């Protein structure tokens, strides 16, 4: 069966659309409720000392952020992520820590970040790059011990290493290019 002139551009549009959807999905964040915008710890498992640990309105972005002030030992939140074995991932989160109290991050049981830095009450982005997934599920665990103050955390995200979410201008240019291509095929002179 011979393809009609209109079926070719439609197939091209479909193919490009699928490509963009798949590439965007592959780059989307993997953490559930990383911004705590549900107003609670939905998607997270709490453990250790959860004293003075709550969701409040001191946030980096959005309406809510997590606040950790455990006084009897470390308090943790953890989440099991779907990962691809052999793939590297990048973690980022925002932290405001005004007293230089301990904060740590564990990736599948391995300590990958440990700090007692004081950022003041200013939000600072923390990144840990090239975290290797060895299984199809990986546990991300963040811990805080804050006997004298609070550590504020928001916008926790994990993406495949090197992945960047395409800018809107990328989609605009791709759409414009596809429109020109379709128009050229549609209005082309038949020989």
C-alpha cells in the first residue's frame, strides 16, 4: 500500500512527538513528593528520632518544605527509587542549616554525603553526582541530627547523570522545524 502525501507528515509528527515524550520522561525527576507539596511526608518513610520533624511553610520553592530538629539522635527520611542497574544518577536538594549541625545522605546503604556546614538561614543547593545504581531499586536516605536548631530541606530530586530537562525553547524550535517540514511536503510541486 502506497502512503498518501498526508500520511507521511502525520507519521513524522507522531514519531517526533513520541521521541520528545520518551526523552522528557527519561529526564523527569524520580523522587515522589521531593518538594513536600502534599503538606506531609507522603512517599517517604520516617525512621530514627522523628522528634521535632514536620512539614512547614519555610520552603525553597512552593508552599511547603521539610524541617528536621531531632534531639535524641539522627532522624531519617527514605524512599525506594526505581533505578536501572549500571546507570549513574545525580542527586540534588536544597538545605538551610543555620547552626552547622550534621546532615547525611545514604545511597543504597553507602554514605555519599556528610556535612556539618552552616549555611545560615539561606537556602543552598547540595548536589551529589555519579551515584551508581547496582539494582533495579535503590534506597535514598537523608538523615539529620539537630539538637540545637532545625535543618530545612526542600526540592529533593534524582535524575540520570547528564540528563537535562529540555528548555521550552527546545520544544518550540523542534515544533517550528516540524511545521516547516510538513508545509514543504504539503505544498511541494508534484513532478
